[in-house]
C-alpha cells in the first residue's frame, strides 16, 4: 500500500497534458469542421495501422506520420483536403493487414470505414451541419479511445489516453466555435 503522503508524479498523465497542448494549438486557428475531418480520419487510421502491423507501439509513430501527411498536404497541395491522402494511407494499411493475416482487423476496419465516412460527409456538406457531424464523430472516437484504454488492446494505453482527451477537447472547441462564432 502506498504511503498517504506519497505524491503521484504529474508525469503519470503526460498524455493528457500533451493532448491539452495539442488541442490548444488546433483550436487556436480553428475556423470550421472541414479542418477537423482529416484529424478524425487520422484517429481511426492510427488504430487500423497498429492492428494491421500487429504492434500497439506503432500507434505513436503512426500519429506522427499522420501529422506529417496532414501538414505536408496542406502546405504542398492546398487544393487537396488531407482527408483524401489519409484515406489512401488507410487503404494501404488495410490491404497490408489483410494480406499478412493480421488478426483483430475487423473492428478497426469497420471503425475506419465509419469515421472515414463521417469525415467525407463533413467535407461534402460543410457549414454548421458538417461541424456538428465531425464533432459527433470526434466524440464517438473518444468513446472508442476510452474502450481501448480500459482493455489495453490495439494501441498503447498512452496513445488511447492522449486521443481521448484530444478528441474530446477538439469536439468541444468546434461546437463552441460553431455556436458562438
């Protein structure tokens, strides 16, 4: 049993602190739901990729790769929404996982299809309806994160904790921005 005077290190929840910082950066320049569509796609892609590669520890590198793809697409090909390259990368990972016989791929594949569809519909409808839709998608993904954090499956728990906080804060920021522009 721990000594009652023993303090818990704040580094224990570093994923939460990191997510708050990242959410602040994203929310600072946020103007609409279309900007969040690639982030929702990336959230699902990370789980799909970790399942396809059969390595929960691949989640953090996949997070970084997703960020690079989103940033590079916005910088180098501004006419293309980053959601599309993210969906292409997801397709490559899905094919790899299916060809290598990765077990446990069905749920991440279904999640990718569902969250990817929400992202694509958000791009198609735009406006307030798109913002609310992608915010709902982010909250849905936050629930997915909580489940995986509790079970310790597919991705490392630190990534699930990070994504739960990030997804929730982005959804709240987007709704607030849409209600009070």
